[in-house]
């Protein structure tokens, strides 16, 4: 029975990675915001305890983002699109926020975590659909002690949602008058400061939880990590090719619609 459940879980993880790869390539995002709802759905079909389903989805998503962040940051650094100064100023606060987010998420019931994820996904979706072009708030990234709240919040909420922070970081940095390419490059390196401590936090938090699916390290599914990470990389080019058949505006709206549907499914599961 244990072997059969493990094989079913592996197949579900592989399918999740393939779907996440296509969607990530299609929408030009890190796979976390796609992996979490897809993985939560797969785990529900496999009968994983509803109380920890989102914990496993979020933790496994963060783990898959570690190699992705390293690869992406290296590529962007070669193109000189990583603002090292911002990373130096923000990294420690992002890291602390990620640890805090993992701890807070571990204390919450999976239903509450699903509502948090769905709420942020819905807000991001509405922004992409209704306000595709935002005005700058400042001429440059602000400094000062109070500014630490921004990267700490990015790390905290990204860790809770199981994403690499690109969604929040890119949006924030572009509002601070950073070019989109520089914002994306900088966010990719900040993603490592979110995914690594966040993953460790979820491993520690779920270490003695007997409800985790087979082949798990804490709340991180090692089967999921092994299958999702490479399949996402392999399928992303297909999504990228599909993306070129859409205009930027239509693509933004399509991603917004996807997030609305993902949020609606999580809200339904949380309140059903």
C-alpha cells in the first residue's frame, strides 16, 4: 500500500511539474505560484491529510525554487542585470522574513494557508487584469530603517505562499523606478534568500509530523522535489513558444484569469 501510494504521488508530482513548466514558460514567472495550487490539488486526490496539504505543497514548491533561483541569478548576473547593492541591503531582511513566514505558515491550518495564498493570488490577478501598467512611486529604491519592512514583508509572504518572491519583488522594484530587466534579475537572486531558509523552516516544522506523505523530509516531499524541478525546466520552453503567439497585454490578462481560477479553487476547497 505504501509503495502504491508512493508511485501515485510520484506520477502526480511529475504531472504537476510538467503543467507548472508550461505555465511558467507561458507567463514568464517562477513556477511557485503555479506549483502550489496544482500540487495541492494532486495531494487532495491522493488523500493527504487536509490539515497539512498546503504545508506540503508550499514547502515542496520552495525546495524546487532553490536550484531555479541559482540558475536564473547566474544567467542574469552575466547580463549585468542584478543590482548587487539592493541585494546587499535587502537580503538579510528578506531572509528573516522568509524564516518568519515559514514559522507562521507551520502554525496555521492548511485551510487558513490556502485562504492566504488565494487572497494574494487574487490581488495579483486583479492588478494584472485591471492595472497592467503601474506608475513609479519614487525615482529610486528608498533607504532608511523603515524601508526594512518592505523586503521583510516580501520574504514573509513569499515563504508563506511557497513562491520565490519574484511576483512581489519585481512589482515592488518596478514601482521604485527600476527597469523590468533589472528588477527580474535582482528578484532572482533575492529568491534564493527566500527559498533556502523557507525550505529549511518547513523541514524543521514538519520533522515529527506523522501525517506527511511517504518520501518526505519534514513537509518537503523529496519525490516532488526530484520530479517537479527537472520536469519544470524541460517543459518551460514549450510554454515560452506558446507565449509568443499572444500579445503582452493578452498574456498578462490570461495570467490574471489563470490566477483567478486558481484562487477560486482554493477558496472553494477552504470553505467547502
